[in-house]
C-alpha cells in the first residue's frame, strides 16, 4: 500500500492531487479482487501481475530442462539443448518411489549426436573415462522426482559438453617416437 501525499508537504514540482490520483489507482489494483474476470497478483518482487482468468491461465516461463509437471503416469520436461541438440522426447513414464530424470546422450568424435530423456530407478554412474577414445553414450541427471512431486531440480539451463582429458597414465613400455602415456578421456559439462 502506498501512502497518499499531503498538500504542501510533497516535493515542490509534484502536483499533489495528480499524484494522489495515481496512488489511489495503484492501491486500487493492489486491492483488486478480479472484477470482470481480471485478476491482480503481487509478485515476490513487489510488481503487479494483471491477467484475465484464473491463475492457471497465466503463461509460466520455464527454464531449460525444468520439470513442468509430475503426474502418476508421466513426467513432463521443458525443452532444452545439449550442444545445440534438442531431446527427441519431453515426456517420460513415471514410476513409484524416487526416480532420476536423466538425459541419455549419444555422441561420437564430432560431438553430441542425439539426446533423449529417460527415467531411472537409481542414479546413473558418472561419466566413465575411456582409454585413447571417447564414450559414445552416457546419462546425466537433470532432476529427481517422486510419484507426484519434484524432489530436486538439478539442471535448469542448456548444457554443453566438451571432450576433456581425465588422466594420463605412463605406459609400461614405449617405442621410439610413441607418446609415453595412455590418455583417458571423458565428457566435461561446461556452461
């Protein structure tokens, strides 16, 4: 609620009557109960959201890979990109108990080739190291859900994975001109 102004106490350049009209209009919006199908809600930041209909009709903005809904039969995920690749599906069947909603990522030496969203009953293994090559498939957790609710939203942004050297281990024997180490590669998620 904004306090009204008193004549001769307001800043000298302000027309008190006009300012009070504006203050009354804003306060009226704050106190509106939705006459004529118009509803008013105050957001967490103090701003007003004015919309026609019920709160369910407001267009909600979701972040990439954010869980939109969890139902007994399925989980709906907002679209997101992995190295510019859109998942082939945005809905997975739900199960009982806790489930891990994961990106099933396929890749080759050129990068990510396909992405799908899957549900796992247990957390997937981390991205394994591959000796002198790259993994062509791995899973990455984006959320943990129960039968009816989101327990943890792990990812809420687009993802990008680079091939990274995880370790170099010296070879037991090396020929002339040969690199002296076995190189282990992995995929590293970067922003």
